[in-house]
C-alpha cells in the first residue's frame, strides 16, 4: 500500500472541494478554500485522528483503510469514477462494481441532491435495495441499516427471509409491500439482463426460501417504484404516514428516495419532531426500510 501517495491524493482532493458543495457553511474564519480535515472525517464517518493519519501517510499501528472506508472517503470527497478507482488502487483494495454493493460509488448527481435534503429523510439505494448512503433523518426515521454483505444487504431479500425486517410497517400493509418489492425487483432483473449473476442468484435463493416470494414472482408483474404512500412504525412517534418519492439515475442502477408529507398533516408534524429525536434514543437500530 502506497500510503504517502494515498495521503497526497486525499489532500489534493480535499483542497478542491468547496464547503457549499457538501452542504457546509463557508464561515468567516476559513483560511483555506477547501475542506478541513475534520470536515472530511465527519462526512466519511471517521475519527479526525484516523483521517489525519491517512492523509499524512502514516497510519499508526499498521491501521490501513478497509474497502468500506475507501468508499466512504470517495463519497465524502465527491470523486468521479476514475478518481474513485484510483483511490482503491492506492489503498490496494479490490475495485468494487460501480453501481451496487456496500462499497458502490454513489453517482455524484444523486449524492449532491442528498446533501441538499437536510430537512427530510433521504437515502441513496441500489436497484436491489441496498443502502449506499443516508442522512441523519433517514436513520432517525428508519433505523440504521444493518451492515450485511451478500444477498442480505438487500432489504428486499431481508423482507422475505427475516421477519424482523417487516416490523417497520403495520402487518396489514405487508401484502402490498411484498407485491411492490417483487414487481420492482423484476424490473431490475430485466434491466440488468439474464447474465447478471447477482440478481439471478438472489431470485433463486428467494424462491427457495420464501413461498410468498415464489408465488409473487410467478405472476410476472413488473413495475418500477417511483412514488408510494407508506405508514412507518416508529418506536417513539408511532405510525407515521408519509409519501415516498424516488429519483432514478440514468442507468436505473441507483435511486435517491426521500420522505415527505403534506403541510399541516400529522405526518408533517411528526417529521418536524424527528429533528429533535436523536438516533441514539431510538432503542431499535436494526429494522430499515426502502
């Protein structure tokens, strides 16, 4: 691992980012045009000391960045595809697929929009419903996404294989959500094509494990989910009725989704309360929805 080169690359990328580009105030006492180290650390979910060591090319005690850390840094620094791959090469980590998986590179346009949705729950997911990045309000509303790998990284997979995943919705809403998830997954499978091993393996596994999924899959219903009305069970605020909107990337492999409610509605009032409900107070962190 070329730590000095890695540190130099991080430093130059940090210097070129303007605070406003990532939703941060410029501030009257800023001595440099780019981001501060502590700001990059915050955006990437790292400690300031750890990021500082990476940028200095030292990495105390032999600590080296994982693939997830490299992906988080690429997002925080708004790297394009070539820059992101270069960062993975410098860290000597396998370059993951660009559109899916836990280390996927979030498309900059979607990430830029997510930065501007600071007052509404929002996240970016893949077409297989794997969470790539989310804001604090999304974690407060939905719970922190579990750090699963493989098929279990997909909320659709967990929906049909883990009963706990369904606790986020009232039981009477489960059949409708099942139909929506399967129809959306079939659209993703068709878009990816029959040679995509990730989606074909997931479908095969779900057919084996879930009779409900197998029956719905055999209907061949297909529909890309773009809007939806949801009732979300929150551990502190009760059932929250919200509208969910989806903005798909050009290739359909990623989507930005966000939650809102009509002004003056009970859902809007509950969304206001989310800003004062800390994620540490939730008590339930595992369930997460899409």
